[in-house]
């Protein structure tokens, strides 16, 4: 992780985004507070979107209520094992 101290040198948003493409950045602002800037991959993006989807959460809630199970003996018999 590369550290960028904005108290020492100013950078534009475009410069910071370009740097964050190659590795995560820890950015220290003029007040000494630290932030992390990094690219989100598609999986993380999808997780975030699904996590905030009311419809998907309702689907998971309903799915978790399903209690029907299939005994392993039925599966092995069906597969001839």
C-alpha cells in the first residue's frame, strides 16, 4: 500500500485514481486523517449491490426458512452407490 500525504504534496483526484489502479493508497489529508482508496473488483461490487437489494434479501430470508431435506441414503440409492 502506497502512502500519499496531501500535507506535503497536492494531487488531483485523477492522479490519485490513476495511482490506485496499480495498488491501494492510504491518503493522509491536511488534517492528518487517513483514508484508503482502492479499486473495487466486480465480485466486491456485486456483493455490495446484492447486500443492499431488498428483493434479494427477501429471497434469502425465504430460502433460509426451507427445512425440507433429502436423506443421504436416498441420494446414494438413486445414484447406485
